[in-house]
C-alpha cells in the first residue's frame, strides 16, 4: 500500500536543469530485463531488501528510481531519476516521480526518513555529492539503503569485463569495492548498521531462489547496506575542512 500522504508536501519545488539521460534510449531494453533473463535475480534481490524494511522510517525516496521496479516491489513512495522515459514507466507503476539527479538540491532539508540507492551509486558522476545530498534531505536518525554489485564479487568482475567491452549499460558504470563504499558513507556522515549479502549463484547460473545472509560476503553478487544519519552536520563540515587542510 502506497503511503502517499506521508510524502513531504514541499518537495521538488526548486527549478532544475537536467541533461538528457543515455538511458532514455535504453529504457525499454532496461525494463525488459526484469521480465526476462533478470526475473529471478530481481526476485532474489528484493528478498534481501525485505530483511531490513521494517526498521526503516518513512517516508521513503529512491534516488535513481529508473522504471520503478524496485520501488513498486518494496513500497517506496517516491523516486528521482534523470531519465524522462524511465520516469514515465515508474509513474505508471504508481510512484510519485521527480526529474533530476541525486546530487541536485531538489528537496527541503530533513524531508525523508529513508533514501534508497539501488544499483545507482555505480552510475552517478560523483558518489560523494550524491551521498552528501542524501544526508541533507534525511531526518536526524534517518537511513540510507544501498543496493550494490561490488567490484570484487563474481558479478562485479563480470560487469567490469562487460564495461571494458563497451556494454550498452555497463559502459556508464563505475564499480566500487566494499571498503570504498564504507569509506564514502563514513565521509558523508553515515554509520553502517546492517549488511546483507545474497546472489551466491554464479552469473548465468541463477536457477533457484536464495535466502539472504547477514553480513558482507565477497562471494555474494548483491549487497544491501543500511546506514544511519548520526553525525551532526557541523561534525561533517569540520571533517571536510580537516580533510581539505591535510
């Protein structure tokens, strides 16, 4: 059930400029993956997110909502994406959508309880800026939830290879190691609370449903990280200033 009444009323009010997304031309092919070869993989990943949903404060926002597949499956009320074509699909799936990029100041401070970035961090131009903006729009004690294919995993290694070969999707991606993501979150002021690993079946050999496991495993192809906003904004600014001076 959509909790649309919980979406902040003063959101998306700032005028923005968004360049055309390369995913506008790839929207149909991207969305078709969820019904074709990626159907079981998607189901396994959704099951991993379900392990943490009950602990996440509302309202929810997905940055990089794409065609709204995950948002619809998880009950995420609102989403942001730079692709007009993908947002049209997300809107048809019942998501309240906003055109924009994760680093743009689209929303008021402290507007959301949880921000999701599901297979999004690898496609943004500046992960630190996107995480900084997520921190700004979260309420104190709010959560950020990442869904990631990490570079050192079997799936990450495959996607890295496809990237080098100029794959139509993965050529735009930059994959990160688990320790790099942890550092990015900590620098943005977040503290990691939960980690879930899943997709232990090898690429091209996903034949049955899996149950997720607690903790990080480099053998899992998909990782869910939940982190909380606990550091004060002043502490984050002081840390940033100290980093610049060193």
